[in-house]
C-alpha cells in the first residue's frame, strides 16, 4: 500500500479500499484527506470502482478503510475499518479548528478511559476539552532522546497509572517485552528446523485472556503470537503477570493490518486455520504442518475479512447449554491438539 505523506494542513487521511476487489486479491483504493466534501468522495468511489461491475455482472458496492495516517498521536489506533464517513468528516473538521493547546488536551483525553473506536465518542471528546487539565511544561528530555514515547496527560490518567499513589506529576509505564515483526516470527521456525506454529489473536481486548493465550502458546512451543494494533490488549503489566512471564520469552508481533499479516504467512507456506462454530471438528483436521491458528475476539469471534482468508475453519464440540468457551481456554485446546499431532502423540 502506498504511504500517504501527510502534512499538518490536514488532521488525518484514510485509505478507502474497494472491498469486492480486495476479496478478489487486488488492493484498489485511494488516500483521502479529511475533512473533504461529498462531491470529492463521490469521485474517489468512482476512481476505485465502486458502482462498476465485475466480469460476472455483479456491482462493486462495498468499501472499507484499510489504513489511517494522522499526526494526532494515537488517533489512528482508535478508528475502525468501517467508519461512518460523515462522522469521520465532522471529526476532522473539529480537529482542523483546534489550537495547539487543544490538540494537547485532546490527546490527553484519548489516554483516559476505554476508547474502542467510536467516532462519536471522539467527537464528544473534542467538545468537552475543558474537562481536562494537562501539564504542558513537564518534559523528560532524556526519556525523549532515548526513544521513549512521552505524553502530556491530566492528573486523572496519572492517578490511574500509579494506583492513586503520589506521583508529583510524572509517571512511567514500560512494556514487558519489545515487539517483533511477522518476518522475525517466521525466521524462528527456520532456525529450529520445524514447521511454523503461530497464533493470531483477532481483537483480544481482555489483557487477562491475551496473557493466558501467550502463556499457553509458549508452553506449547509456538513460534510467536501476532496481535493487531487496534482494539487489542497490548504487552502491559497485566498481560505479563497473567502470562506468568511467558510474554518476555515468546515473540509477539503487533501489526496494523491482520489481513496483510495473514497474506505474508500464506506467501511463506503457512496454512491459516480459523476458529469458528461453523467449522469442522478440531480433531479431524490435519494440524501437523506449517500452521497459524486465529483466535477470535471474546464477543464477536473472527472478523469477516479474516474468516474469508482462512484455509480451514475449526470448531470445538459443545454439548451443554453454553455455546462458547473463554477465548484463552478455547485457544489452549486448539494449540494442544496441534501439539499432539505435531508430536504424533
């Protein structure tokens, strides 16, 4: 995907993609600067083929957003693939009118609470900036020079980070491990001389679940775990504790686009196994080769695009009134079935 070289005259840009062509294996889309006009969006849709027909006479009607670029730190991580363009445009216009001080307050506001990608929630933040007090003069130049991310936040965020203890206006938070790339994870099986064994977590937002999955994956001998940047728990203290330290041993890649990561795995000979109630029984499928297991989110399971990219779908038998298991429990069962087959037990 071409990178959008944005400038500060525009708060952000989105790469709008023709969904039908994407499902056919072609990335047909265009970067759009926001705020924009309905007329310009109409031209964009025409240029990327929305409204045209495929070789079978079916009309390309659906689109989605493949990526965002934004100089408002952290904003692009909160926006989803199917954002409402009218709301996105309104949010952009609000950001476009902000002063530097208001930008700092907006970024501080994004750090507070559990934002899950609702544009309306972000719009509400822009309209309630007076509720946030930030400390713009507190900086740690040594931390900045060392490559650490330094953010100006309000006292409520600092209270949350320190558990209510005295912080004197400064607090630090570190990840329990450094992230790696998908290519790094693929190289692990090459060095071991084994078939790839990779776990993909699709929007596992509960850090306890992510930590438990990482713990089981490390114990099962997986090469690594792949998580998305958006709507996912990160390698924080809770994940480290729940993983019993495994998060410091098992490589974790954090990617902006899981679909693209899956394509990379496929290009390297890895078969993709999704976990879904509509799939085949987990113990009747060959898991002995190079595999990647996708574990869906606690609430909605795998996303539609990922599901369509799977080579196989697996399910667990459910004989009770409860029709699903906790994500980390289900992940453990699937992983150890793969271990059983790979070790011919």
